[in-house]
């Protein structure tokens, strides 16, 4: 409800299309775009890391290439990685990825930057993406693989042309879950990407995401009912809407492209 | 009914074999053929596939023990025998499908046109392109009918413009074209069980193999669908060498030119091993069953 009260004060167009975000200042600005862009940029980087490594390499390797024994050892280790507290990932991003790696490669990197947060967030969601898509791929009936092998396909062809298409709905579900975790992730971005709203695509600068704004504003002392308090709910509602749209979109994609094998 | 069919079939087999003999000029007469496994084996002149002292292991377990078996070109060879006697296991060593099972290993020689397919320089993928396989449970890909057929040729790198022709030809060959020509873009999974199995046969034909292995292809089908597949097998045997595993004795009698009878033998440690008991022309196996049993008991094959 505070979200409704918020939109009675601030026109929704100002909220959605404004490019300045300074709701808690004496002269407030309520353009949410910097937060949205920060969220999307960091999530995008995370996807660029998690999609190829988690899905293509890890899941395909575990499901189709690894020996049974290797898989039974590696998969639990992978799943343990999913249990590491995100604040630890956050400091890893700040103290190692930024300070040791990025500063040396690209000295102009700011202390708080989107790149390290995105990279580490990608690493964080790899276990989720890899483990769930491996489940989906392992669930593809053996008969399909055998049929493909019997036609003289190589292992790569069987994996890419038969197993992955047949497991597509599960793989997309795994990926959507991973992305949802990335969008909703707060600690890594709050620690490593800074708290400065920044409408920019320069990944070496700090950015604030929607979640890290909510965390920062929520832990500050906003009086209940004030505009700052209502802002938190408005941003939260938008975040919810974004994940909802993304889920609906992916369900449509899955319906369109999946291959039903039962 | 079955019996009459069987007799008709026997006559056909007899004729085709005699014609074959004339062509090959082997000069072996029918009575000589009936004399036992060694002579029947010798008749398979220029076998397309020749198993020599083949043993198949799963880890330490010897599933199939010492099989010598030639496969005649453009004939149907049936493997019959009780469950667990290693028929399917042996069949899967014909195109190295056993490679996919961890711990499985083949000893002895599996010669394909004189080349050992388990030799060091042989690529299993190349073997499988020449020796296709149809499985017990129909396993069409969850793709369109067209894509099911086109999968193999695409993997082989056949050009796109040939594809329509290959698909039509393969489906026609598998006696499925008229039933599916208007719904090529529908999923192969939407077909009935018998149609799915013919789709799998068409998919196999599309890569133009030399030999088609069929592992109980009618096990999950009703009698009408089974009859269609059997007719199809007879037709395909004009161009392809077919090896079929079946639990159905009548089926072997109806379709096969030659039949190999396997059984499970219990050794001193109470472990079962599959063994080839008898291999002969189908008519001899079925019309003189007592002889094979007798020989088995007296140890000539054991």
C-alpha cells in the first residue's frame, strides 16, 4: 500500500523514465532508471559468466562426458558452493576481484564497480544453473542418446542436437532461477558495486541496484509513512514486476521451443 | 494358421537359399546343409560380418562366452533364446553400442568385411554409420517427423537441398510415407507405437547403412503393427543385411533366413553365461529341433 501512496505523490512517468535517483535528498528526484540500469548491467554480466560456464561447460560435461564416479564427486561439491553466504562473495569481489585483478588490468577501475560484482555474482549462480540443468539433461531417456549414437553421431552432436534440445525446458528453468537469484541478490552488490545511483554502461564505475537501494534505505532511519519509506515499496513493486515479466517470458519461450519426450 | 504360414515361409526360404547357392556357386546341397552347425556356417560365403571367438564382459562378468558366427549378406539372421542369454548384448557388439556402457568390453574379433571393428584404428562412429540399429522401445527424437529422418543425413553433412528427397525416400522405404506425408512437421512422438518404430527404421535407412540391427523391434507392438514391421523386414532384406533379436519363435520362423539359438549356461561358480548353441538355416532349426537339443545335451556344441 505504501507503493500506492508513493504514486499519489510522484507521477508514475517521472518514476519510470526519470534519469536522476535521489529520493532521500532535500530536493528529491524519483527517476528509477539508474537503479534499473544498474540491476540489468550487473545481472547481465552475471549471465555472461553463468550461461557459458554453468550451463554449457559444467552441465554438459557432468551429464554427458564425465565418468559416473567423477559426477558423483563433483556434483555435491558444486552444490556446496551454492551454500556459501553471499556476503562472503561480496568481500571476495571487493578485496580480490577488484583490488587484485581489475586494478592491475585496468587501473582506472573504481573501488566500487559493477564488473566485479557482476562477475562474482555469475560465479555465485553457477552452482544453481549447472546443477539444475544437469538434472534436466540426465533425465533425458537413454533411448534417445542411443538412437542418436546408433546413427553415427559424435558425443558432441548427441549432446548439442539431441540432449540439450530435449532438456531445454529444464535448462531454461534452471537459468531463469539463476537469473532471478542474480536480480534479487543484495549483499554482493551492496558490498562490491557501491551505493551510488549511476545511469551508465561503464562497468568500471560503481552502480546501485534496486535491491541494494532497498537494503540501504531500509536500514537507514526512514520514518514510517514518509516519502523515503514509500519509495522502498515502490522500488520493491517494480522489482517484483520485472521478475514476473521475465518468468512469463521464459515460460513462453519454453513452450515454443521445448521438445516433449514423454 | 501359424503353422501354415510357417510352412509357406519355409518354402520361400528354401527357394531363396537355393537361388543364392546358384549365384554363389557354392554347390552345397540341401541335405549337406542340414548336417550341422559347422557346415551351415561354412555356407555363409563372404560374410558381411564375422564373429570369431567373441566374448563380451561387463566388468568381470562374462555375459557372452565364445561365439563364432558369420552373418550372411542381404539375409535376415535371427537370434533367439531365453532371457538373459546374451542375445542383445552380443547384438550391441556389432556396432560398438556396448562402448557406451561403462565396464563393457569385447574380446575376440568382430570382423566387418574382414576388418576388426574393435581394432585400434577403427572409429566407433564410423562403424555405427554403416551398422545401424533399431531398438526395442521405439525411440524417435522429440523433433518433427522430418527432423527425425534428417538428423542422420545432417550429421553426415549432407546438403540441405538433398534433404527433402532423402526424407521422402526413407519414409517410402519404411512404408510410412503415405501415412505421414501431410504432417511431416508434427512431432514424431505423436505417432502410434508401430508408426514410431517404422519412423525409427526410416531414420536408420536415411544414413544408408550396410547392416541394420534390430533389438526386439516388435516387443512393444500389437500384432498388426508387428505384421507390418515383419513385411517391411522382408522387403528391406533385398538391399540390407538384417540381424534381429527376438523372443518370438514364430517371428524368427516367419522372417529369418538363418537362426542362431542362444541359451544361458550355468558354470561351476553358479554364474550364467550366454552361449551360442546352434546356428543354422531357420528351416533346419525349426523343423529338426530335436536334433539341436540332442546335440546340445551330448555336448557337441556345449
